[in-house]
C-alpha cells in the first residue's frame, strides 16, 4: 500500500466519523468582480494549485469552456521539477494544473468559483485532505494583473461573507513558470478510476461538480 493511499484511507475514516469538509454543499456565491464573456472565441490560460493535481485536473477538465488541462509544477525551478524531487517538499513547487479555456464560454471568475468550491478546500494550509506539505498548498498563479485583481477580490468577498468556517489561506502569486509533469500523471483519475486514492479523494469532487454546477458539467472522456 502506498503512503498516499494509506493516508487517503485514514482520511476517509476520519470523514466517515463525522468531520465536515469546509466547502459547503450548496454552490458558493459567484464572484462579484469578474470580466464578461468575450465576444469571440479565443484561448486564455489559468494555473491553480489545490492539493494532489490528479483531482484538480479531474474537476477542471469537466467544465464547459475548458479546452485543455495539464498537470505540472509551479513555484520552483526547472532543475527540480520532477515528481521524485517535488515530493521531498524541498523544491518550492506546488502540484498545479494549467487550464486553457475559451473566455467566450467561461470566465476566469467562474473558474475561481469552481476552484474554491469543489476542486479543493481553500482553508487548509500547506495540505489538502490526507496530503501534507507545501507542494499541496492552495495557490493561484496569476499571469496578468486582471487575474490578480479578480482573485484577490473574490477571496475578500468570500471571507467577508464568512462562506467557509475558517479564513481562506490561498496564495495569490505571480506565475513565473509552469513545468509539465510526467506523462503517467496526465489524466490519472480518468485512466485509473479503480485506484483507491481516486475513489476516496477525487470521485467525490467530480460528483460534487455535477451536483452543484450541472450547467457547467461535461462528461469528459479524454482529449478535449
């Protein structure tokens, strides 16, 4: 049994015994600061870190308007952007997902709403569920001032409304580089649906997305 699976099983028992996740069951409020849908199709990129990248990708690739997702590493250097080095928690990287989306079909604010509601728990510091360490931190890696402004405003909005039992600890930090992860990590949840970690930690996220945001949900089968 891998360490990740063992921790996931302990986490599942903990939840079963009555621990409630921070994310509410109903959809959280939409961002009041956002950009309108673009008038013409195009491509824009967003990068998010929210714990193990398998589950984060599994959520974002099932959104209408998302064209492509890639798992990888952000926050550290190219020299140490490998899974074997990142899991030592010494490289500064966070497991991240690069989301390429069509701004005429989905806005950055809507991506943030999904990120904060079903993709992960934004109140957990340097961990996510059973996974502990700075590589599992909650972070938004912005690529321009507009993304920074929308993200900061949304965090302030959610905290002011006390949407979660604790304050949001998500970092909002500039994106310096995104390094694609090893091929076996890409679409891991899709390709390994019977993996115990996926069943315990990630399939519930997909179910929550479908339940809370049915108008945005797509039944992803691989390769947009």
